[in-house]
C-alpha cells in the first residue's frame, strides 16, 4: 500500500532540496517573462509593419517556434549555443531558450493588444504632431499593455509550469528538487504528489489574482 508518511518533508529537507529548485524556477520565470515581453513587443510591431522586410522575418520566427515543442527547442539551443557562442552552462542556455521561445507567445498577445487600440487614437496622435514611434510609445503601447495584462500574466503562469521542462538539460528546478528529495528519502511517489500540490497551489493562487485584476480592469473601462 502507498505509504503516506510526509514527516520527511521538514524545513531542513525543503531548504536543502526544494528551495534551491524553487529559486531557479522563479528566476527563470521572471527573466523569460521580462525578456519575452520586451522581445515579443518588438516582434508584434514588426509583424504589424507595412514593410515586408520587417513583417515576414518576424512572422517566420513566431510561426516556426510556436510550431515546435518547447522541450525540443530547449535541447536544440542547449546543443547549438555552445558551438556558436562557447560553453554557457545549462542555466544560461535555459534562460536564453525560454526568453526566445516565450517571446513568440507574448508577441501574439501584444499584437492583439495593439490592434485593440482604436486607429482614431493613433490618428489623433499624428494630428498632434507625434511621430510613429512617439504615437506607439505614448498612446498605443500603454493601452495595449493594460488591455492585455491579464492575458500576459496568464501566459506567465503557463511559463512557470513549463520551467519543469529544464529537466531535459539536467537543470535543478522546483520539480527536480522534489525528485531529488524523493530519491534521497526513498519516497518518490509521495514527493511527486506533494510537488503536484505545490504547483497547483501556486498556479491556482496566481490565476485567482489574475481573474480579480481582470475584473478591476473591466470596471475601469
């Protein structure tokens, strides 16, 4: 029968095994979120450009990466980046990979946000003497970010879940921490159950906050 003895999950065990992996998962999520949103916004603006030399490469980049499983992209970058840039280590490789990959999803979100802003407001900016870059910076992007903020945060929650895929390159994330603890204390089933509960609590809690934020934004509108 399943031994449901969780006494091994004391603070010393959590600090020794789980906290280290949790910290890396948070770091990876934050770096990939910030870098992905910045790069994704640039990709979105390129895709909306009337210049083919901007829109076509951006579309190819986004559509290609979105059509490939993330774990495969992680392995590709882990094997290719050292040959191009020299040895970077698994953590740096994961940071670069997740940023470049998540940018494709954030770009589609931002593209929808930019398109949700009325063209009349853009034309009003032009009428006031703004350039294209000024209109995007001062008029379009602030509204696009506000409109898409709940969706951006939801994608970030998915990103946090996806960080468990760094197991493919042997990196020590939150799930890896539970796995190591389970092997050391010979409680693999119990630790995976606890890991599932931890992921659920974190993601469900964040999803609840996002829903509340979405309601507040809807009221402001």
